[in-house]
C-alpha cells in the first residue's frame, strides 16, 4: 500500500470473487481515510470477507445480535474522532506498526445492498470499508450527526475520481 499503511485481506467465503482491482481500490480507500484523518505513523488494518452465516455468528458472539449484518469493526487502538487516545499494547514490537483493528464484511450482504440501492458491488464494498475504517478511528454515527457518513462519502468521491482520472489518462 505505502510505507505507512498496511492492510491484510483475508477471504473466508466463496460467493464473490475479490479481484485484484477491488483489492487495489480497497487499499486506496483505506489510505484516503487515514490520510484524511492525519494518521502519519505506520499502521495496519486487517480485513476479512465472509458470508451472512459467519458474520451472523460473530455478531451474535460479540454484540449479542443474532442476525447477519454488513460490516463489523473491532478496534484495537483506542481512538476518538480520528485521534489516538491510547495505543499502549497496540504496537507490533517487531515492525513498529500500530495495529488499528479488524474489519469483517459479509460479501453476501454487500451484494444484497448493492442490488437494493442500485449501485455496483464494488461501490458497496468500498462504502463498507470506509465505514469500518471510520469506526476503527473512533467515529460513531447517530441520527443527529452525519460527520462519519459525510467523511465516508468524501473518501468515496476521491477514490472514484482518482479511478476516473487514471482511466482518462490511459
């Protein structure tokens, strides 16, 4: 990705193929989120793609909600609104990389939502990635505050515009 930001992608499902170009867009979206928030140290995010059944089990185990969801975020570093509150113990001592956390996405749910909202599977995956990253960065969403969603939309526009610009240059 870059010298500062590392992502590990694990594919634990066989319903959708996560192709290289999607992984590249995921990396670009993660990088844009972190840069937008001024994160300027080596850090890592792990991303797991799974199906509805597996994410339902995880959702039930950790949140006591027995239903499939689209994305779950498990922060390791304590953050609030993009600022590190505590990184004690959240550092890979061998590499000096700050471990931000894990994002788990149901590609099955992403496919359902892409169809429901009338956009591409790729766009839905990127929306869920940015959503997960902002949760790792300590943002939350509620009815009265659209800060997190606004930031996600801004990142998505940047990533899509960069892709369009690259295609125009070819």
